[in-house]
C-alpha cells in the first residue's frame, strides 16, 4: 500500500501563517502528551475529538447560539467531500482548522481535508491509496466515523485497516500501520481516540468471521503497544489478577473460551467499532463490543464472552479491570458498541461516578464505572424481546417467545436488529442533567425463507422484515433523565434518526433526519426552534466551535447512507424488503425523500432582524 | 477486458456465421463474475461459468467482456444493478434480486471424505456424524449459513463441527476450496459442502475422495440441500432472458458435458419451480 500526499507541501506555508493567528493553546502543552488533548477539551472554541471530550458528552460551553436566537442560523459556508456515500464522520476542529474525512468511495476513498474553520478555505487534502478489494468486502456501507488529533498530528483509520498519522500543518503522512486484513473481511470504520499518547483503534466485520480487538498504537511511531481481543483465553483478552468484574458469573478463568463450544471463539465476532471514553482519575477507558458471529446461535451455545459486553481497561497496559456482558448469547445482532457517557450523578443521596450506556437492546444502563455494577437498566423504547434486567445477577431476562428459530416465523420482535439505538451517539448536558438520544423505533418479523448466494454457494437464509414500531414512527429524538429513569420529552420522526447529536450551554441541541432536515431543539422542552432543508439526508455527527472571528459555528455532513441509507444511495432494489440485511424494508420510502450526498454544511447566526416573526419553526 | 478465448472463438464463428449478430446491437456480452472462485469462474477464464459464457456469446454472436467483482454480499448491487453487465452466469433459480432464466442444472450439498476411510455417509442425521470432525462453510449472520451448518446445530452436533468462512482469505486462490482441501489433507474427516465446488476439488485431488449427495428429511425444513441454478439478468430484461432460455433449451447436452467435465454432481429428481419448463 502506498500513500500519497496531495498538494500538501505547497500549502504548508500559508497554513502556518493562518494557524499562528488562531493558536489558542500554547505550544508548551505539546510537551506533555497526556494533557495536550485534554487542554483542548477545556477550550470551548475547539471540538478536538469526535465525542468532543473523553467523557463523550458532546457538550459545548458555547452559548452565543441559544434558544432565543437560534432561528437566525444560516449557512456560513459549505464544502463538498466528493463521494456520495454515507457521511457519518464528525468534523474535528483544532486551533481554527477543521479536519474532516470522507467515506471509502469515489476516486479518493477516505480522503482527509483540512479547512479553515472560519472561512472554509481548503488548506490541504490527503488521500490514502487503498487496496482495491476493500469495497467488495465491507459490510453494510463504507462509512468512516471521524478523525482524531493530538500533538500536531491527525489520525485516520482507513476502511482497509490502516491507521495513518498525518502532520496537521502540512497534510504530510508521518507513519502508517496496517492493523488487519481486508481480504479476510476485516475493516475499520470507527474514529480513533487518543489517550495518553496512544491511538486506540478497533476493528469491524464480525459477520465475515473476524475476531474483535482493540489495539493501542504509539502516537509518535505507529508501533503497536498492546492488543486486547474480545474472545479467547485471558492472555489474549488481557485479563489478569487485577480483573474484578462485579458479577460472579463473569469471574473465572478463560471465559472467552469456556463460554463457547469447541473453537468457536476463534472467529467469534465481538468487534470494536464504536466509541471509547476515558476517565483520567480512575485511569480507565470504556468501550463496548459487537455481537457474536458468524455461527448460528444453535452452534454457539453458552454466553459467548466477551461479545456484546462493556470493557473497562487500563489504557497504559490494555489490561481489563472489569467487564459486563449486556447480551449473553445474543440472538438479535444486538451489538453493544454504543457510547458510554461518563457523568457523576446524585443517586439516592450519594454522588456516583457512572457511565450511561443507551443499549442497543432498548435498555438505558446506568453503571458504576469504577466497579461495573448496574445501578439501573430501564427500557427507553418499546422492548418485548427481553423481560428486563435482573439487577441482582446483572443478567438480562430473555423472552423465549421471541427467540428466532429456524423454520418458524416469529413476528413482532422489538427492537429489531439495529436495536433501539445503534452507533449514533447521544449527548449530555450538565445544565439540564438530561441525556439527548437519537434512536430508531423498529420492530421485525423473522422467518427462514430467503435464498442467498455467496461465492457460488446457495443457501436458505433468514429473512428479516423491519417496520415501524408501535405508533407508526421509525425514529425518535428524546431527552432522558437517568436519575428519575424516565423520558422527559420526545420528538417522533418518520425515518430512523441516524445522526449523532450535541448540546450546548445555550440549551440548544441539534440532530438531523434522513429526510434532509437539520434541526435545532430547545434542550429543556423539546421545542423545535429552527430547521434547515439540506441536499441529502443526515446520518452524520453535528459539532460546534468558535471561529477566528469570534462567531459560534455549527457543522455537520449531509449525505445519507450507512446501513439504513444504503437503499437511497446505492440503489438496492427497494422492492426487496430485506435487501440491506433487513433494513431496506424499514426505509424503503427513503428514495422519495433523498438521494446520496456529500456536503459539509457550516452554520452561524445571521443578523438580528427587527421583526423577529421568522423565529418560529415552520 | 476482452477475453482472448472469446476473440479466438469469435474469429472461428465469424467464418461460419458472419451475420449472427443483429444490426445495431452492441457486440459485447457483458458478464459480471468473480475473478477468484473456481470451479465457477476466474480471471483466466478457467471456470465452467467462463466456458458457459463463451458458449452463450457464440450463440448470440458477441464477445464476452467481464466486470470482475467478488461474489459476496452486495455483488448484484455493485454489478448487475449498477448497470455494469447484462448477465451473471450462476444464481439460484429462485433468486429474487435478478430476473432468472430457466435453470440449467440442479446440484446438491454433498459429503466429501477420503475414499480410504470408507465412511459411507449419506444422510445429514447419520449417527456417525457425532463422532467425526465435520467441516462446513459459514456465511455470516444468524440464520444465514449453509444448510449443513443449520442442520448439524439443530441436532446438537456442535463440538466436532469446524467452520470455514465462505469468504476465506481473498489473497489465496479460490478461497472456498480450503474446506475441501482440509479433507484432502486429513485435517477434518468429512466436509459438508455445495456439490460443484466439492466435485471439482475432489476431481483434482491427489488423494482419492468420495463425494456423496446429502439426504435430508422434512424435519430440517425450510433448509433444503438441493438447488437449481439459473443465469441472471437485470429485472425486466425479458428479451435477453428469453434468448438465454432458448440457448439453455438448445444446448442441453453441451451444458451437461461441460458440467461433467468439472465434476459437478447433478441431483436427480429435479423439481422445477417453473412447471412445464423443466427439461
């Protein structure tokens, strides 16, 4: 693999000049690798990682845009990413420069752009030269969820398993490390996260027989420091004497082997393609693992550890401190890669250091992040495939009536395979003490009838037909009170809400819809305050920052795709209701609302009008 | 890319049938195929689907032009539906993503074992299976796996089953063939695999292998172990489908000879989904 730097050097000089005027954090910080990124998180002008901060709050202290003036938002500038596939990436903003990455498609797959965050001027772009096999083997869509930054370097994960360090000022490649093999179905779609000088990267592709892992690379050299597998013996999972899971059922040697028949763990799935959060005081990182695969459920009896689980690990060594399995022996493709938001809550009169995990299975988990104890787990969407979570044993209670069995048709399984919520990350406001959650609202019928054909081999597969859950809507944006354990407000959307969200000190929260609307909502009551109709549907992650002109900006990529959007931009036959692993049925009207797109949209406040009657949403 | 084989055949054809192609019709028969999946197809044109494509092109008076794409999830979306080709040479006769022709062969899942072992397996519920190391292909998600993988799990035959990803490692030649080679090398006692692959690898094996159709009763429904295979064209292209149907009807014995050449086990007692169209 050869990487090519595009027009980097020529623009380097002008970049340095511009960067000098917007350097908000002194270069002295660069000498302390662990604190450089953390310092940027404290500067509300920047958005230095996809989740904004290590706690994954996606909360910004900026309040120039607020509930009273958000209706004046207007386009500041736009930019074309140049590949009309699913745009899931979060732009990141460091020292006045925005870095954004495109999907793995078009003439320059996973191309990276550096733009002046205030004017939109292109500073440089960088394009990896990919392995041609990659597009043919990636599951679902060829998305990228964003870049990372630390100490003057931008970090990129390519779909074909390379992590690349790029010099932020010039776009020059500094190193790249190959972490997996695309020809065996392995891919990378997650945004890397930098913790204590290590770039943390996980893999995707469980359905193709990939064994999940999280890998730490040295940010300066790209050397692999540690790799923790999600299945297999303790030595591979990096479990040792200091591993203290809260629940007895998770104690015992080599459970990543013994909870599987024979050698099933060797291709057991449990990939790591979501979010990583970090608590510097406890010195723990947190992330979730994906579903078990590629075996049928009846060929993988046992709990299938450590799939569909949350790990807490020491970032220095990778060693696991605790783990909790959310879905033992998953039957529904309920990955648990969703974000873990780290907050401190007053619960029953005491302050608890918790993580909040909106489960794919439809339960909102509030856990003690020091110990792995489940404090509460309450349904936030319609759930009938489980009967709740037993807080004594920590185990979810399955509903046998909804167990998919080959040869039987099981109707009305809720939530459907994508779960009540997929990868799309939520946001936490310390002002309202509410979690803002974009999610889907889908049920499914399961039957075995579909003829499949892979590599010349025919088979009868499961046909999964998804549709709107009770109430007839397919998506929801809602605010959840994790202490009262209830929904405070909700907005229903006809299509799944597949974007991330953010919330600000101006009490405004943003999300996008697949039918092309970008919306600003009053974080306190759910009133829609402003919306903008874009060129394509939204599945990206909104971010906000302060420009060099002192103005607050809000940015998001438009361009539908991802798993549910494949129908709109890749011309899956929408007459075939289960085309994209069952999702087409749930979104088959999507082409009536949108086609694919690739536009970065950046908004700021327009001038105040004397007559403010336009302030009302349409 | 123009296949040199097709060019040679066409030159020969031209002498015999100079006006075979209709006026104004493109000369290319655009075929989408996997470049690395013998016995079906490869880039060198060595598969039976390559040979069949040449036969079709000859009949229609065209050149074969290939678009190569690994035959995996998304294959049809990225090839036939993307408008990159007119034809894929092999799909199940009930395949909903494409317009299918009448089936041109019917094969079966088979057991493959070393002949010297004298295993005499023929049924998926044979009690011997509980004590043998059995290899199966895995497709991926729950509910989407090969019929033997389902049927063995249904009987609780688990710890002695070994999974081989149908995708394999695409850097190696013909990745699905690793399953049959594992029998050849004695790594497993028996493979339960789709007939055309098993028959072909067995034919070229250095160790004598026995290939036996798998019998399975109704208790394993809806899993089925026999499939009819047709050609696929874009939905609605009835004109090309009908011409291909004519070709299939007229080329019965040539197709049978081709399949025999590659060791494709043919299933008896075909039950055509298309009623009177069975050959």
